[in-house]
C-alpha cells in the first residue's frame, strides 16, 4: 500500500496491451508492487484527472449486461479479495484490448488498474482504470515468478513525458452512486494539432466502458450563468463597469460552441486567488463539468433579458443590450457601496397594480 498526500493506493496491477503486434493482451497473474515512484505517479493522476476540466461524470449504459461495470462492481464488492481483483482486472484488460484491436490509430500501451481510497475515508475504495501510453513516462516491465507473470511499473528515463493522461476512468463504489448521481468519472481526450488536447467520443468511452456522459446541458448552462452572476454580485471591490463587463463575458461564453470554465476564469479574473475562489463557488453550486456545450434553448432564454433587484422591492427587467453606460439602464457603484441607477426612457408606467 502507498500513501501519497490524501490518496492511498491499496492494490494495483498492470497488463500489457499491444494490439498492433499481438492477437491477445499479455495478462499479469500477480499484482504489481506499489513503489514510492508508482504511488506518486498514480496519486497525481487520480487527483488531477478526477477534477480535470475535460473530465465527465458518466453512467454505465445497459448496466445489467455491461461487462466492464460487472467486473468493476465485483472488485468493489470484494475489495479485500486479491484473487478477485486479479481475475476481474484480466477481464477488463481483455475487453479494452478487444476495443482497441483492428484500429492502428490507437496507441499501444499498458492498462493500470488500482484500488484507491481517500485517507480521510479509508473504508470507501474506488477503482481507477488508466491507459498508459509511452508518453506517460512509466511503462510496465514483465517479470516472472515461476509460472506466474507480474508486471512492474517503472519510470522511463530520458522520455519527454506528457503531463496528462488521455484515457482514464474512476469508478465509484456502488453504494455511493445514487447519492452522487453518477457511476464514474471519465477523461477521454486525444492530442490534436499543435499538441493541444480536446474531447473525443472514442473507443474508450463507447466501445470499452459503454457509458454515457451524465450531464444535462440545460442545467449546466443555467448553473454556470446564475452561479457566475451570484459570485460577481458579492464582489464589493469590483467597480460597476467591471461587473458589467464580467456579466457580458458570461453571456458571450454561453454563446459559443463550448463553455470552458477555467479558460473563462483565466480571461476575466486577474487575481489567482479570486480565480480559484470562483471555480470553487461554481463547484459548490453544483457545476460538476468544467467544460460543456451550452444548451441552445437556455442560451436564447438567458440572452434576451437581464433582471436586477434592489432595495424596497425594486426590480428592473430589461433587454441585455439596453444595459450599460448611456443606455436605458445605467448602474454605477458608489464609493460607499451603494448604487446609483439611471433609467432613460420615453415612457414610464405601472405594468400592473401592486407591482405584479
């Protein structure tokens, strides 16, 4: 067992997957030793990739017949049984090899599986499934002990490593899934031109894991907009024009093909501490996906009008383009923290008695 930071690596195994040269995977018979170097490597990727901006919360499709889910749940239901862990990891490695076979665009590599837990909650084990390519900086070296095969994870010297894994999944224990609202976290990306990473919907997500991304784009769009507006409204040190520009950028963000929360924060929030606070605020308010495609219906609904509230039941609803300096509604924050709101209009009447 290896303890690094808040992650405890309880048990791990590595299988060799060379679908370009072999007709079947090279499966381990024994668990791999959890060295300090391996613990640091795995713990880093568990910590970083569970909260990666491209990580997706997902649900197993066809759960009663999903072979990966059945194998994972068998391991998680019997975490103390090493033989079960080995047998089911071999099943999962065989399924991944089958999903890779016949596609020469997929890189060869190793499958690393491990049981891990948070040291603050050591009684709840989760299962990590990591596809390691050469660029990961670690590779499995095959050893034998009598008739048994063991793969030892070793660091590669003089290799320019990629700091991110491209394919990995983190499976929750079954008794936590209903409360969390998802079965697993999946990172499924590939390196494109100019060494940039992007989302993909590939063999790993579809053919191997057979899972569906568990997010609702309308909910995510709404949460991003409302939580972002709520955060900036509490920022008394920001000037009125800066707040307006921030809110305009919110709506510009959902007007694109994808919302990238970290990129948005980097662009509009100069202070690092405030950027981290902003992202945590969105997570606390339920935004579990840091990149997502905005929902067209919500985008249209949110883009048309903006509503502001003030003292004594004051409520102003105005088209978004009519808000700002020298427009229909011009809010300015005063030095004492109050607001002066100038309304310019050719008509002024009560819409309904009683303010409804």
